[in-house]
């Protein structure tokens, strides 16, 4: 199984900005240590200007490239501008596109980054600069490699940027299962939103997920699913507010990947968010997602 990483591109961040980025190198180390025999770890190409421009406003791309984003735009993204920030954002988007291409060839492909679902056409927010899922979908749709894509977003925060970018696009179906009272506080409208109350645990979550997957695939079987997994529905996450256990999250992964496998749908997996107090807990959850993907391709 091909797995794409971006942790070679480390952002020079102030101490209070480093935590969201710390998991990537640890995750790569875990994958190498525990899954080396079943994964082919690769460094992806950066998303090109032309690929990004299929989704994002040219003026926004220029401001990102040149470091001329306004102060409010930088604040909403959540970390300061630097050339490394631009390159890493491009590589993260490129990793999702590469994982999607691998999925179409092999059944499953994985990015150890991605899931930047809060990025809109003309702005970023919530640690998201470019919307990797939508860029990957649009590139492959425009190339004719796929005719229909579903984004299955299980990050605890609604995929508001993805919903806005894909509104009215019949070729991309957006499912977001998220915390009702969590960020973003102004939600966009996905094709299917499943908003869960604080404290929702494994049983209720998995039942809601099964119903949502059935409804999403009932609209028509896609050629490609992009699975935005997320470690932040975990009960110990600082910003999650849901009540899932690690076992429940592993079962979530198996159900999403199994639903795709059973329908013959290629699936590209991205990691998305995770904000537990101890980074190893985040890495545990993401590593199990990668393991579930490897088991799916071998099933």
C-alpha cells in the first residue's frame, strides 16, 4: 500500500504553534516501525499552481505565495506565514492527490497529512491553507479519471470549506459527521451533515455513521472516496467534545473502509485533526487508521 508523508517539511513555528504539527514526524516513525512490511512510504510531489487554481482564487494563491496575506487571514489560518508553510501546504495537498491516484490503481492510498477541510476558495482557517480533498477531486474529475467522488469527513469539526467549495457540484458528494456545538460555529451545508451532541460515545456514533454511509452511497456508487478520518472525536481530545474510545475510532475506520471495499470504491485516506494533550495518543489513533487501510487492501 502506498503511503505519502510530508514531515520532511518542518515549519519554523513559535512554541505555542508547534503542537498541531508535532504528530506528523511521530506518525511517520510509527508507520516505519510497525507497518514497514506492508507500506511503500513515498514523498509526494507538491501540488502545482494549476492544480491549486482549480479550486482556489488566484489572488489568494498569490497572497499565500508572496506572504502578503492580511493579519486577519493569518490569524484565521492559525500559524504564521513562512516559505516553509507554503511548501508544506502544497506538499500536503499533493499527498492527497497522490493517495487518490494510488487508490484508483491499488484500491487504497494513504496520506499521513491532509484533511485540510476548513480552507475556502479565497481564505484558509483552522490550520488549513489549501483544501486538499477538493483539489484532488477536481483534478481527477477534470482529467476524466473519475466521474463521481464522495468525501467522507469524520473529523470532529464540520468540513465547512469542503461543503462550500462543492455546493451545487453533482460530481462530488460531501458527508460530514461532526460535533454539533464545535468549531466552526457557523456551519456550511454539506450534502449530508450528521451533527452529534457533546459526549456522543461509540455505540451512538457508529450507528449514525452506518446510516450516513448507507445514505451517501445510495445516491450512486462513486469511483473514489476521500476519507477524512480525524483523531479528534476521541474522548480525550482537548477540542473534540465527543466521547469515542480508541477502540471505537478503530471500528469507525474499519466501517468506512469496509463500506468502500464492499462497493468496489477506491478510497484515499487522510489524517485530519487531533489535539489530545499527549501527542502519542494522536499518533495511536492515526496509526490504527493506516493499519485499517492496509488490512482493507489485503482483505
